[in-house]
C-alpha cells in the first residue's frame, strides 16, 4: 500500500494483487459488485475498482451500486504520490454518510478512522442502503 496526494485528491493505492484481494474481501466488494476488486481509495469517498478485463471505475464507498460506476481512464499504477504524514493511515469518514443526508461541511459529521474501521462502516452503511433502498 502506498498513499499520498495526486493532484487535489488523496489516494490510497493497493499495489499488488494479494493486497487487493485482501482489501476487496474486507469490504465485501464481491457481495455488492461481483467481479470487481479494489485498486485504490480516492479522496476518501470513492473506490477505484477494476473488473476482470482490467477496466477501471470510480464508485462511491456508499452506496456500492452498479449504476454509480464511472469509467476511469487514468493509470494509477506506478504513479508518484506526494506523501503527507498528517493523513498516513487515516481515512476521512462522514459519521452520517452523504447518501443518508449527512452534511459534508459539518465538522461534527466528520471523523478520521483506520482502514479496519472503514471496512466495517462501509459494510454496515451499504447494508443499510440496500435494506432501505431495496437495491
């Protein structure tokens, strides 16, 4: 894993296939988007995922729904990231996700968590989304 700034976005890149497999399993991506695996977390709010053909897509961490897949042409492998120790090992999280009406500008709605907590919260809120939206 390597992380840092790329343009105006913070990127957490999972470089090798074993790491991608482990991260993909931790987020239960196969449950929500069968056939995809996580390559990166972009800007803390989105995943960069790939399919079996190697095509890249951006999708929100919540909701992980096919209709929100956005094709990406950018190559993320072998890129230079500008390290920033303030954010190393941290992921920004909205206490109430935006899709559930959370305010992205409220300091009370934002916290910093590690990747294990992020995996748990992504799974929890995606289940809530599926249960309430019927998707």
